[in-house]
């Protein structure tokens, strides 16, 4: 059997009867977790996107996600766009294309990198161009294995148009048709 994290409340007294080493490790874990809202199973960091040109209606958002227990990113939204989709990059014939996926698995303890050329979030129908230095608010919905859903608020920093992800030269293709678009 593998070790599983047991859900807890920060207000619940800890009654661990573990070995001292295990107990201090557990205490450190709980202290770290208690710095966040009690329900937080997933942390997000380094969220960013790129500045857009006036006619551009879509933009990719990149970030790092890590879950303490197996979870799945199932939904995203933003006040800056009509919709936010979860996308992957996949080969279609000889061409790398992005496509929408229903969700993205976040295995326990394993960082998941959403980056240019890979998984990303896609802002669809931007309400206004994204300007460098702004922060785009995002709301992510993550579902645990027990079906419980949690919401995670994230701000994505708008980087220059020319920004590329770390370690990737594969830029995000702009302006291609998204299935749900009306034009
Ligand atoms: Cu995309």
C-alpha cells in the first residue's frame, strides 16, 4: 500500500502517535498546509501569459500546479475572457496542434508544468487586449478523487509579446481557429 495523505482540518488537534521523526515531518507538513486555506490541496505558481495585439482574441496561460493528493483540473474561468479552455499539444499527422481536453490530471506530489508547447490554459474571446505588466485573474476548479471540488484563485502576469517559456522554443500558435468561435 502506498502512503496516502489524510484530509484534516487545521483546527483539529493533532493526535499523531507516530515515531518522533515521522511526527516532526508530519508537523512540518501540517504547518505548511495550514499557511494556506484548510481546503487547499493544489498550489499554483509562476502563472503567466503574453501581451496581445488588438485583434487577437485568444491567449495561452502557463503555470505550475502541484497537488498534495490526486486531483484533476476540470474547469477554469477568467473575468478577462468569455471562456477558458484546458488545452494540450498533440501531433496531427506531422503537425503539432493544440486541442481542448476535458481535464488535466494532477498526480499527488508531482509538479505539472503548463508551458508553451505543452499543456496550457486558453483564454477564449478576450474582452480587451492583455497589456504587459497586468495581472489576469483566473479561477481554477480542481476535483479530488472523492469528487469534492475546490476553487483556486490565480493571477497570471502578462509578459511581453515576445516572451517564451523556460526551456522551450516552441511558441504558441496565435490566431488559429478554435472550434467554438463564431467566425
Ligand atoms: Cu491553446
